[in-house]
């Protein structure tokens, strides 16, 4: 019974984390996505961490395929 309870908790926790990530990114996520630490996030870097292309399209306001510092600040919140 304890194993079933633990598995249920893990499953629910995983679903909650997935929902939170889809709902919004934070600056820690942005730093993780910026693999080469150049202060910008390329589409390639982004796609290694997320497949939410709708969010990408909203954040990449100038449609150059790179999130610059201003787009990162606007698109990633400080939760």
C-alpha cells in the first residue's frame, strides 16, 4: 500500500510540474536554456528544453529565431 501511495504521489507531482512549466517559464529556466551562456536563447537551445512552440512564437517578437535579453525578460517571469 505504501508503494502505491508513493507512486501516486510521484505521478501527480510530475503532472503538476509539467503543467507549471507549460504555463510559464522563469529566469532559472532561461538560464538553463541558454546553453552557451551568451545571454540569448536560440531556437535550437529552446527546443532542447521545451516543445512549446506557441510560447516561442509569442516570445520571439522580432521573429529572428533568437530570444534576446529583452525578449527573455518579457517572456520569462521571476517566479
